[in-house]
C-alpha cells in the first residue's frame, strides 16, 4: 500500500532553484494550462482564478486547454516546461493524485514533476441520469445493474469521474460498462440523448442541466449539497455508509520554479479567492468550496490525497491502462 512517508520522501523541495530577481517577474503574460476541455469544471475554475489573479500580478494568465489522456497531455506539457513561472497548470486529483495508479505509463514523475502553489477549491460529484430515465432513484439503478451485469453504461472524462463510478459499483457489488469521453459537455449531451445510462461528474458540470435534461440521483460527499438539498448522498440513497469522494483543484508550476515566484503566485491566488464575484460564482452558483493554502500545505494535501485515491482505485478493482 502506498504510504505518506514514501510520497514525502519523493516530493520536490519547494523553491529548489537559484534565487529569482525580485521585481523582475512577471514581465510577460503567463500561460495557464488546463488539462481538460473547455466547459469542464477545471476550465471554469481556471478562468475565474486567472481573471482574479491578473490585478495582483500585473500580467494576464492566458488559459490554454490541452485535453486528452485523462489530463496527462496537458500535465506533461507543464512538467517539461521551463521552471521560470511562465507556465502553470490548473491541476486536479486526476492529474496530481490518481495518475500513477490509473496508468501503466505516466510520461513524468507525478511525485517530483510539480511545485505546488496553492489548493483552489473542491466540489462534490453528482450521480446523474437523463430526465426520462427509468431509474428514479439510485436504488433503482443499482437493482437494474444487479439484474444486468455490464448492461448499463457510464460516461467518464477524468480519473475522478471514473473512480467515483467504479467505487460506487464495487461497493454496490455491480458491474457497469465504461464509456470514455474526451470532454464533459459531450458526455452530458450523450447522456441526455440516451446514448449512455449515467454520468458521475463534478457538480459544476451537472448542476446547470438539472431540471433541463438531467436528474440528480445522489451526491458523492458525506453531506448533502447546499445547491441540491433534496438530493440524497450516495451513502444514503445506495445504503453504502462508507462511500465518500470529492474532486479538487490545485495550481502548480514545474518543479524547480524559484521560491519568490511561487510566493508571488500564492499571494495572487489568495487575493483572487477573496474577490466576491469569484466566491459567488464558484460557491453559490456552482457549489464549490474555495480553499486556498500555503505551498507547503498544498504539497501535504497532494501527498495525503494521492494515498487516498491510490487506495480507492485499488479497492475498486480498476486496472492501470
């Protein structure tokens, strides 16, 4: 089993590069890579924080989507970028905690490739079906899946979505058929059209479609969502008391980025998080909990979450691909 000691030993030292000239950075716009498609929850978080950080930095953070391979394409680009503070990644549990457990080959060392700047926010996932689905409750869906092993299909565009679904299936002792998608908006479209049976995705992705084309069966956190107070938790609806999972977002730079740059970016993240419009959009509208941190706290959080996600993946019986 993966341990905290193992990961802490492998973690890169923050600010290991030579001192950076004070006041000289940033002299140019900064590239903020999102390793998922436009319209994803990560994309929404990235664009709001990028806009919010501009005033503090005096330069724009230009968001660039590099989707594919469960986030590994974008993550690799950042891992191989120059550690000069001009390339950042808006990462997630998929790229920064679950990658090594889900993939036989990761084109970078997840434990050493990045210098954490700050955690950003977290969000529940929603178990969703189309409005006219025959499954009115999660118990209905589980019963149908038991009657028809691998007869029900689920969409997934990221590690968090796949792990959340497979963990549910494993605990409920059912088998579902995995259908990979490149983007959450495409998965939502196919769910509404009836091409797949369910989609477990970030609340930020599902919430705008509730009552339009989708129905929420359950939320993946221990507590109910403030935005969907009548929707039970998976633990409640599926009689699975040990079930809990949530997605999170973090800002990282390539390992070796100078400590003064990391500190300046951390200050900008905290300033952005204090803006009323960002907190309103992420919190009240999309149901995310805004949670900033120091770089050291972000590193410790990633280490602990890597252990949790690795163990969850193994418990769910997901084989590396």
